[in-house]
């Protein structure tokens, strides 16, 4: 239940506090590695976030992500990161 933008438990009426869970991602490192050809999946694993989270951050940073055909072409250069 929500009142005035604050969440409350529906059964007991106590206020619910939700911790901030935003994970810090090193912006310059992520962008640099992505532009060198590393995949979103590989970057997401190394930063311990989901691909969706990383895609959202790239959108916030105004970085265009590769589409499926471009990502498939980038598979070969990725192998140097996964050794």
C-alpha cells in the first residue's frame, strides 16, 4: 500500500523501507571495454549486474549499444577477455 509516495505494509500498516540497490559501475572502464568489442553479457558478469541493468546505464550515459547482428560479429574479439 502506498500513501503520499511512501510504502506501507498492507496487513500491519508499518512503513516499509527499501534499501537503495544501485550498484556502482565504473563508467569509463565499461565504455572502453564495450567499444573494444567486449559483449554486454561479459561486462555484466564482470560487474555483477544484469545485462538489462548495464543496458540501462549505457542509455543513461548516452552510449549506443550494438544490435543482435552487430553483437554476433563481435563474438571473436571477446575471446581475449574471457581467458
